């Protein structure tokens, strides 16, 4: 720890200055006296001193002056030493805190750092905080330093450095030596805490949101925990699953397989996977991909993490895949036919449109000008041409003379109306000169001057054309009514003028209710206003001359369909005005469905676990799924387009290439091929597969491609071998098993016995085969057997006890584990494993004797059962159990064990009892409070188990009084924590080494001083860890051997190296770690003290000793400098006191008499004691729980700061 620009306080030679001054004075006097004696002799010196008193006075004055200077220097140095000691004292106090401390001024410069700050971020004194912490060239945008100084308020936040470390930082205002306000920054490294919390949150979120189910089981396969996905898959609640066997939720045919996988993972420690079927609560059956892995770092050995991935849709998709591909081909063919029909209809419509345009463009118009009385004033040539009259014959004639009688009446009526309204239109009959009637379309308009203009068009031809057009329209309507697309004609404003039968019938409405309505208001679109708005916008676009094509959802009477709609404008003969809009809708629902199915098929191919692909008619690979590429290590571009048999996964064997080629050729002939062969991964690993090539046929039966599939049969091959060996093993097992085994038919006759049963019953195998099993039992046991055989007939298994009668008449008690042998649901007999209980019965008596003997070893034993309406009723207890509880046997045999449990923990103990009896895997050993008859409580250690006793579940437990043992464990734990804290706080480097020379532990000083991470060096050889050079490794290896034999290596000066190669001189020691009782060497402890600074100081001391003479002439000047320095030290002392009062951590000091000598402001805030109340008082005034007994502050063995203690 140092200050920016600070000088080293005191120099070693200054301590010698007083003695040097006195010695120099004496030396000068002695030199003069010696010189006089040598020149004039002793008598001459005496005479000189007698006759010349001024010389004596001068010598005395010189000596006195130097004595005075020495005295003053000694006082000055003592004062300086005291101030330096106080300064060092405060610095050590600051260094003893576990938080990093730094002082930063207004210019963002770091002026001070304590030891923790130096270790955390390096020596940054003099640098700017934003440059050191964040490598920035300007202050941070969110910096609070100015705010803390200005408002003189503290601020706390989290700060992440460039190297990823996270610090909890507190900024507090502080008054500097010069009176300016600076900031005191305290830093605490919380990187591990923050990262651990983030990882924990991330892990919890991932587990909760995983698409796969996750189950954790114990060593017995019981479910301990699961995520929400498991509940969704199974349909069971968390309470229904917890504690149950995982296998019970799977298909009965897969349960043994799951049990075997669990056993394999627990015993082998390796992951396993398989496809198994789960039986859901609602009766569904799911196919799951199950992966099992050992759960590492878990306090419950044997725990397994099981992931469940639902592959049911994939399995179903595999069956539908080929049907979907063929269906897609059929849909494509049908779509092509429909498109051809649409093109023909479109050409017919365009031809009709051109014909109508030609008729309109060449129709002749007649124009006449008449006065208000109907007299013709003017005609155009078309009138002359059409009527056959000359212009002279027409002019001046009333128009009515040219009209038919019927038209005259119309004309008079309309003409009168025309005078009032000014414009009109009517159809009239016109008589030509030859009295031929000409039909005219007459447009009348007033000119504004009393005359009228009549524009008349000969519509005779139009009438004829209209009739023809009507016939064409009817034809077209009939044609349109027979095509499947939706067709209609709209006015430019969107009114529907015509629609074909397909469109009309799709609504289920009459034709008249549709025609004449706005297109957007018709039934097809009225289900959604947004759709109507979109349609109106597109009609406006079409009315502006744009052809609009889009896809829309259309409502029809049977539901909804997806159509591709086209609005195409039709212009007049001039190509300027839009006459109408053709609306066309093509039902693409099936196309969309086909596209979706094709995409789904492609996704399914990629998601299936087998190898899959498609080849074309040349045998070239056109499609390959992701599983194939990932499993075999090839990229898609390396195989697509290649002949299938020449792909890299076949080329490892010519035989395989020829086999695959033959299968492809056969598939192209329409033959399905199945082969068992091997494929090779890109890195050369071979995989056995079951290869299938299936021809893909179009509707005409032609081969259009080949479906390729490969099933990895590695596991199947292993299963086949395992099955064969298993069958042999089971036969051998039954023959060699220690239990008897037999099988009987439905009538009770023995059909199979093993040698052990023959030995038990004293019959040969030939004698027993065919014997009625009832002949081997007495009457009482025959009745038991008959009751059990009834259960077998109902398909039930059971365990029961039966006593057999041997040939010699000997009674053999046995435990029967029997199960039925069903054949297609019909009872065909049963088999049983027969355990001879003769020795067990003898062992029970022996066990009871042993239990009673446990009382002598101060072990209580009890067996309790739920009987006689009492839960956990005592059935048997030994003497020590009675002694501990204070009850007699007779009293205990009428009591429940729960009557001995204190009320405050009775529910907890009862819950453990219920779960244990239910079969849950709980720790066998448990400690809790017990209560004897007198109400006294003591701690017992209980070891329990559940067993069957007399055919019923029983709870057995040993227990002993561990009150004293628990107290000793707590004491040992506290001492261990204390010793660990000492080891961590030591500044010396310490390593613990086993007898093989390998590092088992190091303290933090090794990491801090040498830069090696603890996890990198644990387990390495001590002399190979990288801190010794080649010349020392062999010597250190010899040291290890000598210390392992009990020798101690002390205080060897050696040079070691940091991780980055920097040398450090240390004082090195090694000592054996001995077993106190046996003296056996258990390990080795190595310790290194950094003496680099000591060596440098020693060299500096020698160098400065040579400089003493050079400084003699500067003694007085040095005195003045020392006086100035003293003043500065006084200032520094005051400054440190203010600094220590400012930091938020409590700091106080205690002298060897346990008296408090310093008490900062944080101590006052935390404890409530003022400085005046505690200074000089015993530290017992703030006594805490940890002060009882051992006090680390005054342990003679502790020579380093003690950290981590709680007060």
C-alpha cells in the first residue's frame, strides 16, 4: 500500500545518526589528543592543556556540541519512529479489511490503494480510474463521482471490469489533506456470487422451458424431481409422480428394458439411450426417445437424470411419408390439367371481347338538329345514308313523319319531358324512304337556344347482334357454369354483373340475390370487414387499369377455401376506358394443403432418426435427411447429385458399392430391396445398417424415383448377442441358483425343478417331474397352496410362506415367490422361486441374541409396526432402549414410538416414518431430539430400515445417545474452520502434499504471489508444478523423499518462478504431517516465505552504510529535513485517522493487555459505543459468542492477520 507521490518514510541509516554524531565528536577530540601526544608527548599535551585553557574549552565544546546534536537527533528519530509506527499501524488496519480501498480525486486520479485493491486491480496509483478500470480515454457517461463530491452523499452500485470481474462498489465523500473533497471507494469482488446467481437462474429457466421432459431418479429408480414438460407428456400431476418408480409409467413390455438401463447407468457411470413407450394417464401411448445419464455432483449417490423426448409424431410421420409424396405427385398432375382448361376458357373470353369491340367501333350514328316544334333543321350524312332520303328531302320536315306510329307516341311523350328536363334517351322506330323500319338508339339534348340535338344510332344491327350476343352469352354462361374456377364480371365500381354457376352455388344463395350487389358485400367476403376492405382496395386498383392477383380466404356454404383471385380490367375499343372487370378465382386449397404436406414431409424426413433420402431415375441422390449427414459426417454438397452407390459412405468397400448398385437397379425395375450392410463415416468408423430401397410410382405405375432408408442396427446387433448370452446365462442361473425353482401345469403337476429344489426335498429330478405338488405338503399347507393357486388362476402374483415335507419327513419352511404362466390370456400353470427359510429361522433367534447384546455396547434397538390400531407400536425393544427412555418393556409394548418424540419435531419425524414405510429412499442415518420418561431431551443418532416381519412391514432402528459426540463434532468443525481461516489469511505460501509427492491443497498466497490457479496445479507433482527450474526439481524430489521418512527441511534459500517467469527468492521449509497417536507420516506441508524485499533491503542497507561518511557534513541540514518530515508525518497521521473514520467498515485495535486503543466512526455507528466510552476499556465490552474460550487475536502461534472471524 502506498500514496501517490509519497516518499519512503524513514531510511535505515537514520537510526545510526545519533551514535554517529556522538562518535564523530569523540573521534575528533581523540584524534587531536593523539596527534599532540605523537608530536609533543604526553607531558607536552598536559603542559599545553594547562597553559592554554582555550584549547581545553574548545575540545570540550566540540565534544559537547556533537553530544548535543546526537541527543537531539535521538529525540527526533524516536518521535519519527513513533509516528511511523502509528502510520504503519493504521496502514495494517486498512490492509486487514477484506474490502479493496482506494481514494480518487476530482480529476479521477487514484491517490491511494490498500493491499486488497492492489491485489484486485494492480498498482493503479497515479492513473485515472476510467483508464485503469475500463480502458477508456474519457470519464464514463454514468459516473457518480462528481455527484458524490457535490452532494456529499454515499452511493453504492455494481461495476463490471474489462476482465469480466464484478465488484460491489461504495463511493463516499472524504476530506483530503489539503482540505479538498475526494472520494473514498470501497470494492468487494462479487464475481463468483453474481455469476453463480446468473447461472442458477439460467439453469432453472432452461430446465423449466425445455421442450424435453427431464426426470431425476434415485438409486432405486424412484422419481425425485421432474420439470413441467413431464407433467404435460404423462398427464399426471407432480404429486402423483413424486416417489413412484419411473418404470411404472411405461408400457409393461418396456419396463424391464428401462430398469436395465437405469442399472447400467448407475453401475457403469455412462450414459444410455433407447426408444420406449410411455403409458399416459388418459390412456394414450407415447413413443419417447429416452436418454439416461448419471447425475454428477449430487449428494444422493446413484441419482440418474432422464430426458424424455416425444417422437410419437415422427413415428407416425414415417408411416405416412410415402403416401404423402405420392399424393403430392397426384395433386401436381391434377393442377396441370386444371391450368390447361383455364387457358382455353381465357382464350375464348378474349375472342368474344374482340368481336364485341369491332361491332361497337363500326356502328353508324345519325345526328339531327330540330327546333322546339320538332322540325328538322340539320342532318348528318349517316342520317342520309341510313334513311335513304336526301338531305333536301329531310330538312324542314317534322321528325314525326319519319317515325313509326308506336314511336310517335313515345316521341311526343318523351319530347314534352325533354323540354322540362333538357336531356333524354329513348329507342324509337325510324321509317326509311323505302318504308323500312330502322331501330334507333336516340339521345336527345337541348342546345340551350330552343333547339335540340338528336344523336341516333342505327341499332337494327345491334338488335340483331344483341340477340346473337344473348345467345353467345347464354352459351358462355353455360360454358362458365361447367368449369370449376370461380368467374364473374364486375362494373368498374365493383358491382357484380355476372357470375358462373360454380361461384353462385358455392354461396348457397339464389342467382338474383348475388347479381347487382357490390362484389365486396357478397356472402363470400362478408365474414370479415378487413377482407372486404382489402377487396374494395383491389377493385379500385383494377379500375385504374392494374391487373391484381392475390390469395384470399373465401367463405362458401360448406366452410372456407383458399383461392387465388385475379381482377383483370377490360378496356373499350380505344383502350382508354375500362368497360368492366373480369373476376376469376381458382380454388388452391388442395394446392396449399399439398404444399404444406410436402413441407411437412420434408421436415419429417429431416426429423426422423433413421438415415433417409430420395434418388432419381438415374440413381442420383436428390434428397438426404439431416440425420444421415450428421451421423456420417458428410456435407450436403458432397453427396447431392452423386450416384447413390458412389457416395462416400459406401466407397470403403467394393462389395458394399456393388450391393447398393444392384438394389438401386432393382428398385428402378419396380422391386423393393432390403439388405444388411455397413456404411462408413467420414472419419472411417463403420456402422451396420438395415438398408431399404423402395420404388416411388406415379399414378400410371411408372417409377419416378427411389425412396432410400437405412436403420442403424448397431444396438440391435448388440442386443442379439446379449439375448443369446442372456438365455444361456438364465438357464445356467436357474440351475445354479441357491433358491429352489419349480414350474407346475394348470392341474398342479410339476413340469420343471432345479437341482436345489431336489436337494431340499431329497428327491431326484426324475422322481419330482410329473408328481402332484400337493403330495409334498401336509394338510394345513395344502389349504394354503389351494388359496394361492386360485390367485394364479386370476392372473395374480404373490409372496407367501409354505412348509414342505421332504422324503425323510423333515419340515422345510420356505418363502414362495409365485407368478402365473399365461398363454394368450389363458392360465397354463405357474412358476415359483422357493427360498429355504430354515437357516433364516435359526438366524432370527441368533439375531435376537445379538440385539440384546447390543445393550452392552450402549446401542438401543426397537422394532415397531402399525398393529392393533396403534401407529408405530413397539413390538420388540432391547434393554438399553428401556434404559434410555426410562420405560419398562411392558410399558413400551403398549406405546407408540411417537409418544417419545418432542412435540416440536413430531410432525417431521412422523413424515419421515411414513415416507420410509412407503418405500422412499431416505438417508438411513438421522439425528434428532428424543425425550425420556422424565421429560429430559437428548440428541440421538438413529439408523433405520424397513423390513417384513411376520408378513407385515416393520420399521427397525438402532439408536444411541450422541449428545456428547455432537458437541465434539461442532467443536471440531469450528476448529477446522478456524484453522482453514488461518491458512487462507497467511501471507506465506503453503502447499499440502501427499506421500506420492502430489499437491492436494494450496493457500491463496500461492495463487496471488505466483499466479498459478488452484484448479490447474491440484494433482500435479510438487516438483513439476512449474515454479521450480530444472536445476531444483531433482533436489526438491530428494527433499520430498527425506521428509516422507520424517525429516524436517528448514530455511533453505531458493529461487522459484511465477507463472509469467518472474523470479522470487523465498525461505523454503518442508515438514512431515504426523498422526499424533501413531507417529505415522500422513503427508507433507511445504512453506515458502517471500524474502525478495528482505534481500533487497539488506543490499540497500549495505549500500547505505557506505554512504554514511558522505552524509556527515549534512547533519544539520538533515536535522531540518527531519523536522519538516516530522510535521508531514503528523499531517499524514491526522489524514489516516480521518480516512479510517470515513470508510464504512468497522476498525478497532486492541493492545496486548486487551485494551481498546483505537475506535473508528463506523464502530460507533454499528455498536452504539462512542470513542470516549471504549478507549482504554477491555475488549470484553463488545464480547461476542466467538470470544468464549479460544481467541485468535492473542494466540501465540498466530503471526499473521486473522480474517473471516465473526464478531
